[in-house]
C-alpha cells in the first residue's frame, strides 16, 4: 500500500479545504460578522496541517491503485468533515462538537439532515458555510482535486470510481484531469444559471446564492426554517426543475454539448428517471388533491416532493408526513430509488434498479424458454456478469447496513416511522423522513450513539459503501 501517497493526497485535501473556508470568511466581511475570524483561524490551521502532511509524506512513487483509491476517499471525507465542523463549534453556533460534526457530515454528504431546531438566527457566514458544504460535497472534493493534481498514468480513475455514485464510472475524455474539469464546468454553469433565475424571481442575493449551491449539491440545507414553503410558486418551480436536472447523470449534459443526441435518447436510465418522476407526481397529486385547490396545485407540491426525495435534495414546500399513507409510502420507496448514477444525488440509483429488473426479466425468460439465448441488456448493450455481480452485492450490503442501523437506532425507543425513515433518509442522503424527522422536524433528539450511527450511514451512502467498508475491515491494513 502506498501510504505516503495516501497522506500526501489528504494533505492536498486539507489545503483545498483551507482555501474553501475563505469563502464564508468573505461573507462575514461583507456582513461585518466577527465570527469570520474563526473561519480564518481554522483555514490557517488546515493549511498548516495540509502543508505539513504533504511535506512530510512526499512520495517517491505517485502511483495510486484501486485499494489506495478507496482508502484515501474514505479518509479524506472523514478528515474533511472533522475539520469542517470546527467553525460551527468554535463560533458557538453549534456548541456541541458531535452535533457540529453531524451537521457537517450531513452537509458534505449532501444529506441535509439537521440537528438545528431553527436556522434563521445563525450568522450569515455560518449559514453560507452550511449550504456551501453541499456544493463542495455534491460533485466531490477529490474530483475537484484531480483537476489540479497530476497522478501517474491517468490513475485518478480509481479516485473517481471510489467517490462518484453509480455502478460504473467512465472517463468522458482520455485524460482524467480533463474529465474532472468538464464535470465541474457543467456543475458551475448549472449553479450560476439557477442563481440568476432565483434573482429574476425576486429572491435576495444571499438567499439565492445559498439555495443555488445547496440545490446543486442536492443537499437541502435552507436559510429559512420552513425551507421553501414561504417562497413564491415561481421560485418553488425553479427549484423543482433544478433538483431534477442535478439528479441526472452529468454525462448526459456532456453528450448534449457534443451534439450526441442519439446517446441521450437511447439512455435507459434517463427514461426510467423521467417516467418515475411523472408517474409518481401524478399518483400523489391525485391522492392529495382534496388537501389543495385542485389537481394543478396538488401536482405542484407533489412534483416538488417527488423530486426532493428522488434527487435526495431534501427541500420542502409542504410537510409530506401529513399526507395520506399511500403518498408517504410511495415517497419512502422513492427515497430508496434515488437519482441517476453520475449525478450529485444519492440513493440506490435508477441504473441499479434497471439492471436488477433486466436481470430478473432475463432469468424469468430462461425459465420459460430454457433453450433460448436470453441476455440482459442496457442501452442496447449486454450487461456483463461483473456488473450484475457488483449490483447484486451492493444490494445485499445496502439492505444489510440499513437493517443493522435500524436495529441500533431502535434502542432510542422512538416510533417505527421515525426509526426506519431516519435511517433511510440518512443512508440515502435525503435528510427529512417521517415521524419526528419529518420536514418540519429535526435530528436533535437522538443520542450521541445514534448520531454517530447516522453519520456513518451518511458517509456509507454518499461514498456507496465500498470505501468506508474497506476502511473498517482489519484485513485492509495487514501486511502481505
């Protein structure tokens, strides 16, 4: 194992985080807030620690392979969260450090689960950092780092695969650094576009900036206690559309830029994603129509709620925990489905659902016609055995981790809705669930043990199990 390279990259991550901490410090300067000094001090400490780690562990061999890629991603996200929590705690905005870590892990993993009972009393710099963590974690800090750090032989693909969501990750262009730059360019352009549309709708500049970066990362932290409930239908619609856009595989936008429209049209996952959104929104709208002024208003709120859980953003215009049982059950199922692979969203991913469905379909056909040659296909191509095995294994681990987490959270003795959906919402990086963790609730009532379990769930979910699993398995660290 190339341990020097692992610590070298973690050092680089700390330097990047130090630079990013200057953004909330700048916000504090604009609003003349003294807490901005804390962000500067933490940035300085992170920079010194990062520079020291890079200096002391300067590797002779800069190669990094799959194992190191998984380990460095897991360690980087943990370090990123522990350091990122310091401003919350040191400013006194979130006095308890574990609560600050929970809020920061929730931010970086784009979960949006909060221990705060209300947010409008927070400083502007704290509010911005809280939302900005979504933007940082949405695309992935290591994807950003690969745009500026050269690795031997294009081996950055191991980092990209470890950090990016989905069953498979491919380079958009031959050079890995160019791929990361393309991803971030698309990410930035969509964020700026949403920010401008918010301004057109009359949203104040600061709120527009915070909500744009939070939506881009499909996170869900808002600067308002009621999230998006008090905003105009126009602003809610803009958010609905962009939650959907950020839940799409970013390679789709790359194909559109390259005018490869046939690849977009043939994309099975995109079709399923759109069909699920429209069908679920219509079904829920019909189910809750009696609570609103007709189908149009009901569809407005149902589509927002469907996209907020499928894209795993977590904003809200209505407390869906008050809706009929059919709507609530459907939303919980959509929480598990999640967004597309290669997006900033979480969940099991639509592509994995499609692969499992096509595999089952193929097996059933073989039972009916034993002599026929039936293979599972996706986008017109055969789904190879390795991908099927990988998705099946992921499904088993996904279910097992959620089961263990639910058992541990059940020690709190809360109602079943709270216990189950808190885990579902944390592991799938959504934020709000049902019961005490509904859109109008929060996670402050959980014990320290449960908060640690939920923090791990958020990290397992965002990094898609393997990096965190490899980190805690003893055999990883044994010398061969």
